[in-house]
C-alpha cells in the first residue's frame, strides 16, 4: 500500500512538472517578444506614436531587406534599397507585396534591425507588421513603414558610432481570417 502511495506521489509530481514545463514553453514566445520590444534586445526596434523630440545634424543610412518564409507564396521586396536621413528625422519607406496565386493568402511580418545594438534606437511609428495582411489573387500592395533613429544613439558608448542600419522583414503565411477562409473554400468548391 505504501509503495502504491509512493508511486502515485511520483506520478503526480511528474505530471506537475510536465504541465509546468508546457505552460512555461507556451508563455516563452509572447514574453520574449515583449522583452525584445521593450529593451531592443536582438535588434527589435521600439514602437512609439510620434517622432523624435530633436533632429541632429548627423546622418544615418538605413538599408531595407525583405524575405519570405519558404511556405509563403508572395513576392516581397523593398521599394527602395536604402535611405539616408538625419538622426531623429522621421523617414517613410515602402515595401511591396504581390500575391501571384489564384487564391487569397494571409501573412504576418516579423522584423529585426542589424546591428543588434541599433535595435534599441530604431523606432517605428507606423508599420504593416503590426497587423495581418491579406492579399487577394493577383493583388499587389505597397506597405509603408514610418520610423526614426533616436538621437540618444550618439550618446551610447557602444552604439554611438553606428551609422549604417538594416531593417529586415520576413513574411510568414498565416491562416486566412474566418470570413476570408469561407469565401475561399466556397470558390474552390465551385470549381470542382
């Protein structure tokens, strides 16, 4: 009887460990994303509602990079390869996405900034990466990103010399929103 109680206790502890590890794994991605946005860690730019308080007479060159996940059928590229602006000046760049398929495709973009140290000072005011994008068959769109490089960059002992920054996006295919998915399935059924 004591042996059975011991086995039950060990089994309960193991189930508790598995449940705890699952919960931690589930929470790790949103927590890491939040941590990166707040601290600029791993080249994640910060997000603000307005521009910089001052504009310096120093220039920074921002390069634009675009990628798609292998499962994403879109064509995706920056409208311009780079932009030079004053530190603190608000810039606006465009990326273009095209859906060459015969069905709607939804996607979400992730982004980062290189070098990593610049991520803390690269601030986005508006970005297409904040929302899911749905492109209809053959649809082509230009998507803006509005940003600035925080003037505090020049005061940073480690990042103060950075004058070349790369903003990189990768689009991943996501499931269509419910209404879009229903319309897409209905059209597919009509063809059969």
